[in-house]
């Protein structure tokens, strides 16, 4: 399973034009959570630069601030200071309404256990994402083709409870990509999967990152899958290091 | 819209249960609406069908006992007739009696009647669908409901105790009742004799022939009447026809009881729908967080829930109303005061759907408070 790394372009070459060509740029972001005596510095002067088509993994102990970084990069939380640029657009000072718009236009999320909508079939999960994003057919990917691409074409009519954990994650990845986001944020995608299944999923993520030229940040505890990533950063006490 | 419909189908058992409750309430609403209309008809249809704008009672008469307590002088009609806005004014007599009807077959049946004494030539004299018009001193024109009770035109009716004998000469052909008692029209002069307590051959006391219960007023060309001005001129206390309904025995108590039950039903229905959507929203909290993380606006999610509420409410109200109308049609054939009329039913259906939507709207306010951040991490 080396397709990911073999087709991977050299990340260093890409990083230089991240600002102009899109991707994700986090500059000097600090985030304090909680109030009173219980304040925690979840992110401490974090810098991160992910180019389109680059697959970055972030590892670190529990409570080090990995999810907080995804929340800030994904326009879910406003940082106390610093800037977040998505596809060249500064989202750090956006209102909740504008944040929602940035999320549907520029960001794809892949969650820990898929987080699929119980009522919807695999194909409808993708169609629903297009509906939420307000995209007309043609603006996004063709849902059926994308489902084929992630190897779920034969499960198009199945609902989440009829799918295995790995299959759910594949549908989740397709759902995040169907709107053609600039940035893909992935939160512990293999937490609920066995070794072989984990490898499959991360290989797929690497492949799709390069195929769709999306800037991908994946948070993980799973050191076995890091071989598929272009770059691995580690997070300790809110600080990000190579 | 995309999700709303698919979720309705997916969670059809849950939505079906709530729809079932709303449908049952809708059935009750139809039955109570029919009962209300029926009670109104039984209570005041005799008054409703009079071509009257207002009644002028004796000065100082209270609403709740107006028809049984008031006595006016027939001459007071003249003072009212001179008013610019009064098209016609005539004395009107009203009293309740117990009597026995002797049918042509010879059997005797007890019968209660509300006697409406009117001058045969006046505007109050009823149109007759069958038999003779009002005219004979002892001739009664009765509500259709009297004939439905087994009495026929030509039968004799004898007033209890007094022994006064009447003959049924005609019928109005429709339901005319007052305080659940069938109406019988008779000439004012005969009414005055009965009202004075004079039986056949008895001396009628002085002044009896100048008495009536009230002066019935008809506005000129459907205009309103200046009641206080007329009262000052004629020395009466007048009220509109609608206000006089409360003077029908039991009318206020019955209608307010039914009104109260219906208000409770509407409130229960709104609460059931509101509670359902509150629980439904709480159950989907994580799912809603995921959809918001995907970038859905609050408006998008609220619209989806309101579409679900509209579909469920409309379908279940329609089903409930159809069942209620089916059951109600059976009831109209029983002696129960029950009548189905379009206007109150349409109003009830709109109110049921409208209040249900209000309940759902109150519940979807929770969607605003769902934090998309909750989608991250391993809650599920
Ligand atoms: N709402 C909050 N209020 C206060 N402190 C918080 C809040 N959310 C997170 N924290 C704290 O912020 C720090 C970073 O949390 P974060 O969830 O980003 O860690 P993480 O690296 O994702 O951990 P894990 O690997 O367990 O998911 C932790 O110390 C956590 O206790
Ligand atoms: Mg975390």
C-alpha cells in the first residue's frame, strides 16, 4: 500500500505557494479555554502551513490541543490571537454566520467514527452534503462516481447501521470531499478500526488528498499509519513541533 | 427539505405515534365542535331565525334572566318605531310551558314548548313550509322538531293546569328551539291570556293585553340601531340579538364549558407536538452538531424541522377530521344536540395545525444552541 507516498509530490516544493494557491495557513494562533481558575492554554503560538495536495499528520498525547487546532482551522472556534487563512481567505475574525459559510464552501470534515446521518443511504450522505453546501450538480463531484472511487459503489443504498466501521469511514471521507473543499480536516479517523482497516483508510486519505489537491490535516494516535503522510508534526502542551 | 422527507420515512414509527395522538385529538375536536354547534342550535336557534336586530326589554333588566323577567308595554313599540334607524318594531312574548299533545291516534304525549307570541301580521310572524300561517287565535305554528317528536299538523295540545287548548296548524320546516325547548308561535293576544294565567272562560286581569316580554326591533336596511338613544326615548333596556343569546336558559354555562374543553385540547395538542420535537431535537443533538459543522445554517435546519411538523400535522389532522366526521354523521341521527357545520370545522382544523406549528417552532429554538464543536471528538 504505497500508492499514497509514491504519487506524493514533494511537499517542500508546494509549501512555498500555499498563501497564493490556497491550502491552509495558521499564523501565531493562541487559544485559551475555560474560565476563572480553570483556564487552559490549548494552543500556544501555533504556526502551520499546509499546501494543496499535502497530507499532514499531527500526533501528540491526550489533551495536548490537537482537536483544538482542528476546531480553529475548521472555523468552529475563534482563536484569541493569530490568523487562520483558508484558501487565501482570513476566517479568524468571521461572525458565526460567515464561519458556517466558510465551512460549507471551503472545509471538509472527517470525524472519528464517520458521524454519518442515520436516516440516509451512502449515496444520500453525499447528496445531502451538496445540498447543505448549496452546490448544484456539476459544482461538486458526482456523488456516485466519488462513491465508486472510495470503493463504496456497491454500498450506495445502505444506511450507516448496515455498514462496517471502515465502510462508514470511507463514506465519511467521500462526503467530506464531495463539495470540493480547499481544506480537509480529519479527526482520529482510525480510532475505531483494526490495523488493516486503518491502513486502508489512511491510504485512501493520502490518495484523495493528492488526487483532489486538497490540504489535509489529520489528527491521530495511531503511529502505524504515519508512513502514508507527507509530513508528521507533534503537539505537546499546545505547541506544535516538527 | 432533502433530509426532512428522508427522516420522516426513516423514523416513521416515531412520527406515526405523534401523528396518531394529533389525529385522536382532531377526532375529539370535531366531536366537540359538532356538540358546540348543536348546543348553540338547541339553545338559541329560535332567536337566531327571528328577523330581529335587537330586543328592548323592560328598563333595568339583567341579561341572564331577560326573557323570563322582563315585561314591557306594547305601546313602547310605538316610541321605537319613531326612531330614524329602526325599520320595524313589534311586541314579542316569550314563555315556557308544559303541555300534553293528543295525537290523531288518540295517545297523549307530554311536551314542553317555548311559546313565542307575535302579532300575526307583524314582521315577526314566521314563514310556514307546511300547513297554515299564523292567524287562528288557538292555532300554533311549530318548529320542525315538534313534528319530528311525533306530533302532526291537526293534533291538539293542552296546556297543563290552565287547560287552554291549541291546535297545530303549521310548521316552520326548520329547527327553532330556545333553551333546548321547541318553539311554538302563537298570536300575541292568546300568548297574553296564557301569560296572565287565564284558562278557558277565566276573567283576564286588567292590563294583560298591554303586556309583552320585549319589543323586537329590526334595523332599517340592515343598519345598526342607536340602542341607548332609543332606550332613553322609549324607557327600555335593549341589547343586540347576539347579546340576548345569553338570556337563553343554560346557554352561557354550556358554551363556556365546551369552550374551556376545546381550549384545553388545543393546548394539549400544541404541547404534545412541542414536546415531541423537543425530544426529537435532543435525540439528534450530535447529528445536528455534525450537520452544523458541515456548514448548515440554523435556518436550513429549522426549515427542515418545520417541514416535518407541517407534514405530520396536516396529514394527522386530515385523518382525524375524516374519522371525526364519520363518527359525527352517525351522531346527527341521534337526539343528541350535534350539528356539523363547515365554518367552525375549517377554523378548528386551521387552529389545530397552527398551534401545532407554534409548538414545533418553540422546540426548534434549541437548534440554535447546538454547538457544531460537539461534532469533533468521539461521542459516537
Ligand atoms: N471546553 C473546554 N473548556 C476548558 N478546557 C478545555 C475545553 N475543551 C478542551 N479543553 C482543554 O484543552 C486542552 C486541549 O484539548 P484538546 O481536546 O484539543 O486535546 P486533544 O489533543 O484533542 O486530546 P485527545 O487526544 O484526548 O482528543 C485539554 O487540556 C483540555 O482539557
Ligand atoms: Mg481530541
